[in-house]
C-alpha cells in the first residue's frame, strides 16, 4: 500500500510540476531573448545622435568605439554611400530592405542574430546601424534558470513522495496491528486488544475489533461456566452409581465396573478443571499415548475377537498437543471402530513421523465410510451415536495447524488419518512474494 501511494504521489506531482515547469522554461528563454534584443536596440539607437553630427568614417569609428557593442566588435554602421564602418554580418539585401522600410529588423546571421536599426539623417538619406547578438548572449542565464527549476520540481516531487510514504506507513502500521491482533485472537489469545489509530475508518475498525473480542471472551466464559455446571451435575448420579457398584459381589465384572466408574470420575474432574481454568497449549509424546491407549482398548478387542496391531510407535514422537487432548482424539477414533464395525473386525493403528508433521492412521476391516464429508459434520451420525468423535479428532489436528482425512484402508474398511503439524507452518506463496517485494 505504501508503494502504491508513493507511486500515485510521484505520478500526480510529476504531472503538475511538468505542467508548470515546461511553459515556465519557454517563458524564461523568451524573456532572455527579448532582453538581449532590447539591449541591442538601445545600443543601436544610441548611435543616432553621433551619425546626425558626422558621417565621416573616422568620426563614426570613434563613436562605435565608445559603445560596448562597438568596442567588442559586434556593431557596424552602413553609411548612405555604401561604406561600412565596423565588422558587418548581415547581407546587403537585408540592410537595403531595412533602409527602404525605415523600421527595425532582426535577421538571422551565422552564430546569432543581427539587429538592423535605420537612422534617418535627412530626407531620403538613411544610415543603418547593425548590432550583432551571438547565440550565447541570446541564451545567457537560461540553462542555470532551467536547472534551478528542475531542482525545485525534484524537491517538490520528492517531498510529496515522502509525505505519501509517511501517510501510507501510518495506515499500513495500523492495518498490520489490526491484522496481527485478529490473528492472535484466532489462535486463542483472548486478551489481545489494540489501540485504535490511523484514519477514522481504521479507528472504527479497531474499536469494533475490541468490542468483538470482549464479546467473545464473555461468551466463552459463559460457555465454560455452563459446561462446568453441567459436568458438576453428573456427580450426583455418579455417586449413586458408585454406591451400587460397591454393593456388587466380588468378581471380574465388579472389578471392571469399578474401573469404569473410576475412569468416569476422572474424566468428569478433568472436564471441570479444563472449562473452569483453560490450560495453555502443551506437548506430549504421541508414541507413548498410542501405546497406552492401544493397550487399554486391546482388552476389549480380545473379548470381541478382534486383532489389534500398533505400528511405528517404538520410539518417541513429540507433538504440540496436550496428552489429554490427544488421548481424547485417539479414544474417539478407536471407539468408532468398536461402535461401527461388527465383532471380530480387525483394526490397526499406525504412527508416521515425518519432517514437520506426524500422522496417526487408524484403519479397520469394516464396511468403510460411504460419505466421508457427511461423516465429518459435527453431530451427524447414521448409527445412533453422538457424531462428535471425528469432530473431536479433527479439532485436535487443526489446533496444531494439521488436518483430518478419511480414506479407504488396505484392510478394506475406513482409514482415518490425523496429521499433526510439529514444525513451522509453510508460508503461502503469495506471502513469500510480497515479503520479497518488501525486502
């Protein structure tokens, strides 16, 4: 934007300067020529009294020597008898024509102009005074005047460009601050606010942004409180469930039920803490999380006769995602396998670690997903579930700058891919070009 404003100011100021300077330059040249011609006319007219007193060549020569033009050899006198005193430059025909007409003439001669001034001495007797003007005298002072005008025009153009650049910098700076604040708000920084500055329109946009940020903060706070209240209400039926579990006879079923109740209590506590005091972004080892969650689900897989395989999780794979969120995403995908496929359907979990990105692939041998786009819609499910599992995994991936994709697996069923970005996000090509232009 600064460049555009600078170019506009340069074009407009240049056109205005040229519109004034070009006519002014011609006017300066014409004024200089007229001044030189007026001086020559005065010198020629000054010879009239001397010629009226004497036409002898010696007297005329002394009169010529007393003038500035005559002493420099630029004046000549054409006497009525055809005698020429001084150095002549004009043609005889031009001199005769000036004498015949009886008025001043200016004729072109080599290297300049000649001013022919007729002087009437008596009736029918006319002498012609010739004054030579070299080309240097005709343009004396024109070039310095032109250079001065060019310098003034350049200063005016440069000043307008600098002023436009400063104005553009002020607008661009305010716009960049607003864009950075919007990006920070989009990344989850609810405390970001800006000090409105710049043109009135940008000030209004800044005030509207601050009001929007305040409103978003209020709405999120109300949503967290509501989620915390709803989660807290689960404690009453959960307490009753624990009392019923404690009354069960010892055995494997009772132990599994107690373990499930304990897990449910921990999840409820985690939800309450998360919504009341949102934690900052963290990181975890994706390989360790996968080993733990696959081990947890493998017990149920064994009961249902499923073959479970974990691939590529032997080492470590750090990802910029809290362990609780990654666990929730993996549990959602594995839970979908058990919920939407028949017993005995095999599945596999693969961890892929690449440069700047880590992928978690959950594949099964079930019927697959007929409409992947519809399956990614929040709350939509064709088999009676909540329809939130894939959305939880998708939001976890997108929080790192990654994405979720659904493909056909080599086992014949669906393959859900979570790609978590672990390095710097690639800069868009257009942004790279604009950055190079600014550099």
